[in-house]
C-alpha cells in the first residue's frame, strides 16, 4: 500500500513539474515580448520568480512528514511541492540551475534591449543635431556665403563674417576643413573651402536647404560639375534651423532707447526670403536705403522668436543679446529706464546697457 502511494506521489510530482516548467517557459516568452516596451515588466517578472522560488523552496529532506488522507474513492494530498518526500538532490540542483538560467537569460535580454535602445536614441539625437547644424549652415551661406566656380573649373565656398563671429567659422572648419583668414582693412574674417572632399561633404549637407535664389544658381553650377542632383528646398516651417543661420549672417538686434524697444531685423537686397519669414514669424517688411528689411518689434512676436532660438540657437555673438532680452523686459517692467541714475534700478539699467553695447552676457 505504501509503495503504491509513493508511486502515485512521484507520478503526480512529475506531472506538476512538467506543468510548472511549461508555465515558466510561457512566462519567459511573454516577458521577452513585453520587455521591449517597458522595464517595469522585468521587475514584476523577477518578483514573480522570487515568490515562486520562496514558496517552492527545494530545501527538501526526508525528515519532513507528508500529510495525506485516504478515502475510498481517491487519495487527496494536503501539501505543497516543497513538502514532498523523496525528491533527489540532483532534481533540487536542476531546479536551482533552471531558476538561475531564467534570471540570467532575462537579465541578458534586458541589457541587450537597453543597449540597443540607448544606441538608437543616441543615433537619433546625433542625426537631429546634424540636421539642425546643416539647416543653420544653409541659412548662413544664404546670407554671407558664396559658391564660386572659376573659368578653369576650380570650385570653392567662401563665407565672410564680422570678426566677432569667428567662432561660427571655426565650427564649420572643424566639420569640413578649410581655412580662416583675417581680411585686411576691415573687421571681418573669411572662411574658404576648396578641398574636393570637404566641399562635397558640405554640398551634401546643405543640398535641399539652400533657399536664396542667387545661392541656388551658384550651387547648381558646382552640382553640375560633380554630377550631383540639385535638391530644391521644401517649404520653410517654424521648426527649421535655417532662420538661425540666416539671422547670424544678415540679422541685427538692437535697442531703440527712445521707445525703449527691442528690434530684431534681417536685411536683404530682395524680399523673396523675407516674405516667407513674415508669414511664419510675424513682423513687418520695410524698404530703406535700397534694402528690404524684415523687422520684429512686438513683444509677443519677440518672445516667439526667443522660444525658436532656444531650440535652434544662434552661433554668433548675437546670442548674448538674444539671451539678454528677457532681462531687458524685466527691467523695463520695473521702469528701470525711467529711474533716477543713482537709484538701484537706475544703476541696474546703466549696467545692462553697458554689457549690451559690448555684446556681453548680462545674466537671466
């Protein structure tokens, strides 16, 4: 009778072990699918595995007593798996190894997923950064740049800027090569790129982002020389770094102390690109001294532009004045510009104007 009962228990244990293994296999498959979505799933699964290991603790010895009741119709067991008698040491070790394998496999998968997601996020950020830079560069070239092709077929790019903005040209030089030289007689520096590889890399970077009609004609000649398809620009939108570069080249930011009022403007010989800015960023266009000028003076439109420059920052010395506008509005709201010169507000206003005139940072 005892032998029959033991055989029945062993058979029942085997069935339970198979069922538990199937359940664990299903949980692992389910986890591998869901782990791609959130790390929380792994934590919950680990908790479940730990709980399972706790309740089915295989510290089994023959000293434990198996409680059961014998009825006429069947044998009813009143015990947990951990209370079964007769499980060998090998089975217990196999169970432990299985749990460790599950945990290690799950951790490995999670680390692999994390690394892959991290690489993808990093690549996406890098691509987004490159796109912003290329759009900024195209705007800069549209303003202060020029694609040149000599009669002998030598192609080059030149960008001339104020000496204060040499850092802009250094950024381009670091990426594509070229040279920067101080122009004699004027406070300006010129960047020149004629090396074929660097020039081709730059063309591929800005192709499709150049918007100035004159610059497009110049670029098209070089594209024909190198058998490159010229890409026409898409419609300009608010979320595009082109304006940042265009502003760094032909833009201005100054104070009208009679108002007082902040003025942001961009000047061009034609109003083709300026009309687009008018539609997207507001402002007005005036024609003065044979130049078309896009001018923004309204506080709400200035704030809108400041939000734009937070996402697509200026890389020229103008960034210091852009960052100083909020401080200007703060002092203006406090009537600092009308305060007595020796008062605290009056001194703060004079200090602000001094830093503004020197293109220095004035704080928040």
